[in-house]
């Protein structure tokens, strides 16, 4: 198999794994929130945890991109 074929397969697998719904609640939060009648609060807590988890990664990626861009423009 060619190298680009392997890269396409790996990319496809990563993209397939990215569409699964994530559950970010800890065991204690899940137990308390599942005991209530409506699941709207549980869904809101889950979305908030995922949102708070994503922000630091986005900030680090943005800072890394700015550093990369700055060092590449200095070389030219």
C-alpha cells in the first residue's frame, strides 16, 4: 500500500471517531443528574463541560499558530 493510501485511511478513521457523541460527566454528576425526571439539566451540564474542556486547547493552538507564523516570516 502506498504511503498516501495509509494517510487517507488514518485520516478517515480519525474523522469517523470525531462524530461520536461525547459524554463528559463524572460518575457522581451523572448519578445525581440521571435521578431527575427531565434530562435537560444533564444535557446542559454535559455541554458545559465539553465547552470548558475545549477552550484551553483552542487557546494553545492559536498561540502555537502565532508563534509558528512569526518564526516563518523571520526566515524569509
